């Protein structure tokens, strides 16, 4: 069962004044424009039967990034795996993930871009 977290909890974590839509717009500009399932304008071309994992898990992604302050990507990845992957339908009881192994997990693949985007948002909001 997926953990629940409200967007308000995510935003309040660092006292940021941005809402989910603001985060989504920045991530579309920085991540979706580079996504294999997107185009240069940030439009998604996933099959209609699939949902963008970034959009579905956005509050968890924001929480993952906001909980860490590190120069090591592994620290962020561990937080992502704890918050999102532990409840993912593709992860086995042993902690392995078919999507990650095949390098098909968009969250895992684009996480460095997500980190940069979310941290830029935090920096701009604090200024």
C-alpha cells in the first residue's frame, strides 16, 4: 500500500511557498523536455494507459529531495528508494526492482535532474 502524504506537508517541510503546480511546471521544463517519453516542449507522449511516474509520485519526490542536503547522489537515491521504491509494485520483497535493473524506471533515471530542479526552486524561494 502506497504511503500517503499531502502536498501541504511537502511544501511545509522547508517552509516553501510553492504549490504542487509550481513544482510541476519547473520539473516539466527541466526534466520532461529531456525525457525519452517527452518532447522538447515538455509534453508527455506516454501511452494513455500509463501515467508519468514523476507526476504520480511528485509529493514523494519533493519530500525525498527536501529531506537531504548532500553532495552525494547516493544519499538522495537512498531517500528516494526508501520513500517511493519500498512501496512500488515493481519492487520485490528482497528489494530488487525489475524496472531499475532494466534501466526503465523514469524516477531513478531522471532523479539527478529532479534534484537539481527542486533544489533550484528552494534556493529561489529562500532568496
